[in-house]
C-alpha cells in the first residue's frame, strides 16, 4: 500500500513539473484519442458511422477517461529518451477501449465468432468490464510512466 502511495505522490510531482509542451501534447493526444475511438464507434455523433445498438450511458465516461489517460501517457513521451519503449499497458488499454465502447453488433469479429444474438447476449454485457480494464491499464501505464520520470528543478532554481 505504501509503495502505491509513493508512486501516486511521485506521479503528482512529475505532473507538476511538466512544461507547456508536455501539456500541449497531452491535450492534443486526448483529443486525438477521443476522435479515433469515438468517431468510428459513433459515441461521438458523426455522419460517417452509425450504430445498430444505441450508445450506452457508460460509453461517455469510459471514452472521456480513456482520452485523458491516453493523453497523459503520450505527454510522458515528450521528454523521454529515445531508448524507452512504449508501454504495453497503455497500448492494450487503448485497444480495449475501442472494443468496450463500440457497438456490440457492429464488430465483425464478434459477429463472425458468436453471431448477432451472441453479441447481444454475451458480448454486450462484457463491454462495461472491458471499459474498466481499459481504464485500469491506462491508469497503470500513466502511473508507471509518471512515477519513473525524473523530476529536475528548472534552470535558475535550486
């Protein structure tokens, strides 16, 4: 329990030390994530895509949390050395969020495997759980990236 508190504390200090460029990248990353996940799943209404099953109430907070956390994870890569690899937790969380908020009968893979009735009976009830797992993976990725970041005092301060 103490180590997780320390990680959150270090992550908070790391966020406070971010420069404007990191915040801009995080904001842009959040907007791009919202568009990339929200538009094809029609959680963000648009004329290009449609859903056979209406958007559920929990799709909106799941998309919002996914976008914010993905933006924060992307912001950590702004000043990271090029030798670091991308977090697998973040990538898995982003992919899962797409399946979590998507229309259960619009997913061709699910339809192929279990059919329309299976998608509505089995896949749709699993989607909120996928959303929770997605947000948890992105939160873990953000905490790991932020708690491992080196926080240095800006030039001129000691």
